[in-house]
C-alpha cells in the first residue's frame, strides 16, 4: 500500500457528459488517480488499484476560457498516409483554434491511497516487496516516468510520499452522484467506461469494494 500526496493550482477531471465545454468533477476520479500513480511507477507485472482519495483543501471552482482546436486528425488519414497516401497529418492551429469555457478546480491538494496486485506478466524475479521498495524510493526522490497531471496535461501536479500520520481532510460529507470509475480494457476492440456511486465522507472518497456499474 502507498500514500501519494499530490497538489497543484488547478485541476480538471472532465465530466464525460459535457463534451464541448469542459466541467470538472468535485474530486479526482479513480482512473485519474491511477494515472497519477502510474506516472510515478508503471510495470506490466503489477496492476494498481485505488482505495481512497483524501481531499485536503476546500472544493473550489473557477471558470476560465482556454484555446482549443475544433477537430482532430482522423485515424483513416493516418492509415492512408502509412500506406503511401499524401494526406496531411497536422492541424493548422490558426484555422482550427476556438475559445471554450472550462470549469476547473482551484488550489487542489490530495492524498491518494493505493495498492497493487501482481499480474501474470511479472518475471520470476519480481515480487511485491521489490515493487514496494521501488515505488517508495521513487516517491521520496521525486522520480517519475512522465509528469503526473491533474486531469489535463497542462495542469501538472507536484507530488511526494505522504510522510505518515493522520491526513487532515476537509470536514465535508456529500453525495457526488454517478462518477466515472475507470475503463474496461478486457476487449481492446470495445473499450467501455464504468461508473460508480461516489460519496465524500468527511473529505474521504472511499472506492474500496464499491459497486461498479457497466
């Protein structure tokens, strides 16, 4: 089990039902938290599971306008270019740029509690103690494979290993409604989202043994 402390000035954990102008969930989704942990240490021989997310700062929203692009490069164009076609594989930002409003979280601070299971891709020399030592050392040294981010890549997260002791959470309990849990990758051709009923209990989002809806 690990406890990873993350914080930053802004976060955006996008609600999937709002596709044009982005709005954040009140707290990180388990999949976003898993992404932050995997940014510190990923290995095919283990699989991370989020247990709890501790909210340390008050939940505050701020609305900003950001420059985005209206379209994306199609997979069909990429395939045709790989087969010798002459399709353009770029977007001209001056022609595609558009301003959209985003509802962000401001001044966020969390502790992510997670554990891992070994997978069948672990080598004979791998064991839980080895992985635990590696991830603990990486948290303490500030090492990561890529910079962890708070929902969107432009909102990078500072991180460290939680030093231990009680975690000072906000004294707030609320029903957060249906929240994205993660994606089901069991069928690579049909990756599907899963959801769960989220509740903040005295500043703690507990996702252990929650009912996952498909």
